[in-house]
C-alpha cells in the first residue's frame, strides 16, 4: 500500500462512518465499537457481518431484496460487502481481522486480565482497527522470531473458498432474520471466489491460537 493510500485509509476510519452504494442508493454504517463487529462476525450467518451493522430499516430492505429471486442482490453479495466493510474498518484484510478478533475471543480471559490490570478498560469498546493492532502486538511483541514468522504467515494467507449449498428463502420472522439461514463450513480450497464464511474461518483462527502463544512471555519486571 502506498503512503497516500495508507493515509486515505486512516482518514476514512477516523471519520467514523463507512458507506457503500447499491443500485444508486447509499447505505451508511455508523461508528461501532469492536464488540459489534465481533458479534456480527461470529453470529453464524455470514451476511450478518453487514446486516447487523446497518440500521434495522436498511438491513430489512437488503435482506428482503437478497431473498427475492427476481432481485439481482444475493446473500453472497451481502456477505462480500460485509467483508469489504470490515476490511475498511479494521485497516487490514477482513480475514486478518477475523483471525485476530477470534484469537482475542478464544483467549478472552487472558486478554481482558491484561487490559484491566493496565487500566485499559474493556478492549471490545475500542475501535476495531485499534483492537486488531493491540491483539497483533500482544501476539508478536515478545514472540520468538520463528513464532512471529509463523503468525505473519498465517495472517497473510487468505482463507479458502466456501460455496453455499442452497439459496436462503426464509423470510424474516417477528424476532428478526430467521435462524434457519446457516451455511456449512467447507474445507479450504482454491476455486474462484464466491464468498467466504467469516464465522467458519473461526476454525482456522482457533488453530492459529493453539499453535502460537497469544500472550508471549513478557520482559522481566513488566
């Protein structure tokens, strides 16, 4: 990334809101703490990474369009847009953000203890880009060279391709989007990208969390 691109990306994140255009209409995602991104990411439905960050009215409209067979918008497109929004919010590829956030979630007791001990508050209240940067720092700051190289290699490896096996057709219920919308987690692959399931990617993040120390040994006296 060029210096100009990096500066533009930083400014966009600090403005607080993200937006995208569909069929000539602009949709806006307002400021959200990392907690909201994490809950959407790990909800079990890939499209929630977008829909759960929008206003209810916008989310309802997009969901109804996505399940309408006559509308060009698809659930896969919603998931892809959500990934793009997470990339912009986190300042890094969405799969890297997914892995870092999953590492935080599965090692929450350790991370929250460090944060509270140092008077940092609840890290999930932070902006998602700051939280990802902090988790990466905690994972690598005092790691051995080979451990850091392995972490970096895992983070730079894009996820495999997941293809939905059916088209969701269940309308929203009174309680919200139907819990019947679930997609299977398939193996890693290399075909052309259709969309990737962030919650399914949690499995890979768990493997990484098991392979490397989430909180490497700190320097004496800290």
